[in-house]
C-alpha cells in the first residue's frame, strides 16, 4: 500500500467535520453512482475489504509553511498531560494546576515534513490562538484584512447561520409566521489548506481515481447541508508521502490519523478518546424508511496505540473493517481502519 497526501482548499463552511470514515463513505457513493470512476464496481472493491482495504482515508488537517518547511497541525495525542509535558518538580500544587490548564489548551501537535523527532515529548504543541497566529503570518495581506474584519481568532471557527422557514407554495413564511432556525457549521481561516492522507492498494485503485472522486465531492459538497452550499472545496494537488518520515526514529506506538476500531489482542496499551458514531446513510438512502445505521463505538483520531510486537509497523494502517451496521443495506461497511504516524512515547 502506498500513501499519498491530497491538499484541499475549503471554499465554504462545513456542516460535517472532515473525518476519515465519513470521507470514505462519500467516496464509496461516488463509485456507486459511476463505476467508470474506478473501472470496477463498489462490490468488487469491497470484496476483500475486511482483510485488505482498497483505500484508507485520514481526517483533514491544517497545513502551513514556516519558511520552506511544510508543517502540519495534528490533534494533540490522547495521552495524560504528564506523559506529554514536563512539569517542574519544584512547583507547588497551585502552580501545577495552572500549568496543567495551560497545557490542556494546547490542542495542536505540530509536525514538520521529513523532520523526525526523538520522541513525542520533543514536539511543539500549540493552543488554538498560537496556531492561528502562525498560520495568519503565512496568508496574504487581503486575507489578513478579511480575518480582522470577521474578528477571527481561530483557524477553525464554529459558526451558526440563521435561516427562516419558507412555504414553497406561497413563497412566504406561512401561517405560522416568522420561524427562524440555525444551521451549525465550521468555517476555516481564509486561504487555509488542509491535507488528507490516503493509503491505497494500487492493484485495486489509483491515486488519479481517488483525486477524481474527491474532486467531485468538492464540487457537489461534503456532508450535512451540502444542498445549501456547505462542504465545498477544491483540490490543490497530490503527492506521494511516507508517513514514517514524519515519525520518530525508534517508534514504539502508532498515532492514528482518523477514527478507528482497533484490532483485538494486538496492542499492549491504548490511549484514545472514545466516541459513538451514530451514522446514517447518505445520498438516496438518506430519504429511505430506515436511513440510520447501527451505532459504532470508535477511537477518535489522535489515539496512541502501543503494539505488542513490531509486526504492526510492517503495514501503514491499523484497525478493522466495520460490518453489520445497516438493516436497510446489509452489505454496508464502515472504515474502522486508520493510517498512523509511528511515534515514541514514554508510557
């Protein structure tokens, strides 16, 4: 399996976060609608998916530049603060509590392309505000002016857009009168670039086909409220990348890049934030009698998994396929796989 980086530029807000398992689902719908995209049916691509995935998508992460260095802002690992940061021993309890609050605000882990740290503790961690200042320094003067007018303080800003219900027959608000409602979305800093990492089995699919499928998703919109203009993006380019070159020299753990369902009896220690994916079908099945999938408990991106043996590092992904998730479409699968960056943790 080869791994590629696909860089996208958001053109609108997003009603659904750009997480790897959701991107995988959108891509599968592109194939289901047009088999010419890959030259194979979706069923043919999924026949070996439980043991050999044809593609593994990461979540999307901010990409920026410091000089000529390519930098990525990943989610701070789900490790106890004491395992990530060094607390001075001579501080009293009150100072340690304040320091813990300060460290807890550092939500972003910065990695430079092709620069391998000795351990995860040697990396740079930033708060939302600090990352915003670093990225703002790389955008154009016009974008900085727009950022100032909008009073933006973060790279990713939650935003509520208010609308009013309209009676489509009368063209008015109807007998009930004024009926406002809000639509929540995420808005990115102007000129933001996001990187999506994709591992592909080149005997089944090519990076050009992945590129074409994502391009279609960017044109029609990704996720919730795409019909109202949300979820639009354009692709700036793609290139092959070895995620191991961003990791530590002597790795003993995997840092995951998308939500995953880890294998049983494979890891000696696991640190992650669990969440329940209450999935639902998209496209035409979204309007079916039963559009909802069975809930799946997943480990969110940013998890740390220490394998029992080094065999795990022989492939660029961990996790499993998730099956039996739908009564409306029994053959549905969800991506429980995740690409990872090999890291060294002192746990």
